[in-house]
């Protein structure tokens, strides 16, 4: 293998590692943003017109997603009680300027002096590289309730 070929291979590996890290950072910034009432920055994790499909309710970026955080009584209750939206380490598949990821997500909620898992779900993200970096095109989120929808969501990226 020539030096040029080795350098090209090294650059490709570095780019792949940087893509993975940037996507992990993107997905893990969601929780602190929504838990601190940063609805607009949270909504801008998506591309304009991108979709957040949570249990069949489809919200479009930017306005519908931000409004869900600003106007939802449940969301206000969670944040005012003390919540942590957590994303487990995702499995990511990058294909050029597009990517998919799957991971568990949890909402941890405070109740008095204890914390408990309020919601466990699985999310499938479709992502795109943009001039601003990686952004979400669609997040498909389903409760982990033993349903076919939750199992199918878990399998989406695992086959790739």
C-alpha cells in the first residue's frame, strides 16, 4: 500500500470517527436542552421541516416541535419537577452525508427524594450532514411496551 493510499484510508477512518462523535453529541444535547426550557435550540437540532414522530404524533421542525415543549402541560410538569431526558449510546450507521441511528431513551423524573424511570423508549433517527453539521431529518420514537412497533424500531438499524 502506497503512502497516498494509507493517508487516504487514514483520512476516511478519521472522518468516520468524527461523524460518529458529532452525531453522538447532537443526540446527547437534546436532553439538556429540553430539560432547561431551551425549546428553540432543541427544535433546531432538526433540519427545517424535519419530523419528530413520538408514538404516532408527528411534529414538524421548527415551530411545532418548539411549541410542544413550550405548551405541553406534561412537559412543563416534568421540567418543573426535575427531569432528565437521557439518550443511551446509539448504534450509528453513516453512509456519506446521511446516517441512521437507534438507541434507547429514558426520562428520569424526581419524586420527592427519589428518582425513577418515568418513560423508556427506543428511537430511530435519520440524519443528514448540513452546512451547520449533522441534523435530524426524522426521529421516530416508540415506548418500550412489548409492542411490534417498539420491536420494529429496535431492529431498524441493527440489520445494517
